[in-house]
C-alpha cells in the first residue's frame, strides 16, 4: 500500500483526498490529480475552493438526495460544474430501503453489497457521470463522504485494478476522519454506535467493508450498470487521457 499523503487540503473539508497514488495489482499506481472523494462541499470557503481549483477539480458529482441538496447554503464558483445524482434512490426502491434505513444499517457497510447487487444502475449512473465529465478533475461526494461515496470508491477502485488491501485502507481513512468531521459541525462521534450495529451482525465496520469488497463481482456489475466500453476505459484509467 502507498504511504503517500493523498489528503486534499481545502478549507472546509475534513475528509477529502486524491484517489491517485494507490497501488495497482499489475504494478504501478492510479493517476493522481484526476479523481477525488470528499464529504459535502457546502461548507468549503472561497480559499478552499481555490485549493480545489489548484488541485485540478473542475466537476463535482453530488450523490445526495434532493431533500439534502435543497438545504445547501454555500456559494459555488462559476468555474466548477455540479452534477447531482441521487445515489440512494429511496423513492425508486422503497422495498429495498426498508430493511436498512429504518434499522440504521444504512450507516454501515452492511448495505453496500446488497445495494450494488439490487440497484446497480444507481452506481452506474454516478460512474457514467464521472467518466463523461468535462475535462479536468472530478470530485464525488455525499454528506459525510463515507457510505455512498464509499460504494462509488469501492467500485471505481475495483474497476481500476487497485489492490484490495489498498481499497480497504482507503475506506478506513474515512472512518478515522469521521470524528473530526462530525466535531467540525458540533456533532459527537457515532462510531461506537456504527460498530455496535455491525457487531449485532457478527462483524465490524472493517469486516463488513471487506466482505462487500470480496463479494463484488466486477463482470456482473458491468453487465447491469449501463456502462459502455468508453466509460469503462475512462474509469479504468482515471480519465488519464482527458485533458
């Protein structure tokens, strides 16, 4: 695994990083400066936005639901393009969500695998937006940059051929960043509660993520996600050929 500091330093963000520099199974690393992940960007300051611009970000893909995005109060600069895709799809698949939303399991990796298996088109839509974004770096995010963002990162890094241990390690960076992120908005850490929910199902946060990653079938996902050959090439290479 890479020891390179991939943190994306931007005022207002506590869980932002470059997905470049991660080791590939066949050697080499993912390209830096092309694809980034973070939490909600609504609290990014003007100085923070300039840092994102300097990092190469030109498109933001927002994974949140309409009821979340309508609460945004921040101002975004005119040089950034925002693409909003409701990754959850609560209204589109209420039967699926009943078992996860009402129990709190939506805040754990225990729902990642089932979501990918039953609603692959939701993740496919996000990946298509990343692949087809205008030239420049792409940053994708949800609210805390953990679950919805975590699913997209799991799939994207798998498609790119990143070593599984590096994918797990990247997810655990978000877990480590969670207390500081919550503290920044005056909310106490909920990590103990999340671990307790996982324990009720005989696992841990890390264990549940590892299980979701191990069970992820790339070929089956691609068949069902609505991605074409150009999309897959762009995702596999982290849009390296997009100027």
